[in-house]
C-alpha cells in the first residue's frame, strides 16, 4: 500500500482467507497499484513484474504511469480473471494533500511533474 493511502476497513473485513489476491479497481474500471494483496508466487503479479522489467529494459516509455505504474497492471491483467476490490470501499489514496509532505524526499515535486523535466530512465552506459 502506498504511504499516502489508508484502509477503509480493517484488513480482515476486506480480504477473506479464500482469496489468493486482491487488486484494486478504480472508478474507470482500470486497476491501480497503490494497494496490492497477494499470496506468495502469484502468477498474475509475476506477469506484471516481468512486464515492468521488460518496459524498463526496452525503454518503452518515459511515462511512469505506463512504465511501472497502474497502466502496466491494466494492460497485463485486463484479459485475466483477477480478484479485485473497489477502491472506495477498500483503500483511499491521497492522505497527503500537500505535495511537499507527500514527496518530502523529492524537492522537485511529484513524479508527474518530475517526469516532464528529466528522464525517469537513466542513460544507457
């Protein structure tokens, strides 16, 4: 779970013992990555991780959303029957409304602004 997110209910109310995974579905129907719950060796999560690594290695985009973020989850898992929970009844994001406090380790600001100024990928050597 992202640091600026919080559970709406206790975790035991949101995930039952029979679930092997929970991916968060936002209002557009897409998946998000600010909350993920999974048992070890989850094949869906493994596919997402492999795609993220491939995106970085291929330098497929400099847009963080599609390189390593929610765009990857939606692209990889859209044709799979994954267990999801609706974001409004599971986890809320955005507890920090002040970007200074949300990204205190990055004086240049939120990643959406930073990626406009500098490459999110290191130059190849």
